[in-house]
C-alpha cells in the first residue's frame, strides 16, 4: 500500500507516468472508491450536505471517466483506459486530501479574514497543481505535449464546472 501511495505522490510530482501503473481493474476500483470518499470529505469540509456531495461526486466521476473513455475510443487507444483512469483517480484523491487544509480555512465563507485569504490563495495553488498533474497524465495518455495536456485539462475543468453548476444549482 505504501508503494502505491508513493507512486501516486511521484505522479503528482510529475516524476512518474500513468503507463508505469499496472493495468488492474481491482486497482482502478480502489482508486474510484477512494476518489469518491475524498470528494465526500471535501464536500463536508466545504459545508455541503453529504447526499449532495455524493451525487455531485458521482456526476463528476461519470463525466471525467466518460470523456476519457470516449476520447480514448475515438483515438484508438482504448487499452489505456484502466491505467489513465486509475492515474487520474489516484492523483485526484491525493490532491483532494491536500485541498482539505486550505478548505478548512473557509476561503469561500462570508467572513473575510487573513486565514480565509490564505486559504483562498492555497486553494488556487492546489487547483493549478491539479491542472498540471492532469495535463501530465493526458500528455502521456495521448502522446501530446505538456502544454497541450494542460490545455485539455483546463478545457475539461471549464466544461465540468459549467455542467455540474448547471445540474446542481438549478441553472
């Protein structure tokens, strides 16, 4: 287990690539479960009701994995799905856990404070880091440059935020 956590840390530090993971359905399922759990924790720290966090987390995972599956199928690289999906889920879990600290400073709350401002800044750094890590995984998965991978990650995040906001804010 420690070796696996170390692998995902190294992947988050851009020292490893998704193809270094075993193509394991069991590992994919574990990463899926831990990612959903981490999303629930983020929702709880952010003050969301648990059912809302769960439904939103499932929708986000379905979108992310559905788009990955579609893109890999379209490009003829469907065999890379398990490794790429596991890499995205595992790194997403670690980054969500790191995000708990800045979120605990209540950066989106109604009270302005130095702690909230620090939390907002740290959360911004976590978001940028997440985009870089996702871009790194996309780069290796599709054989493109890091800049292109980050552009894909940014595009995905804009799409995800837009769709999830429309679905869960009644807009």
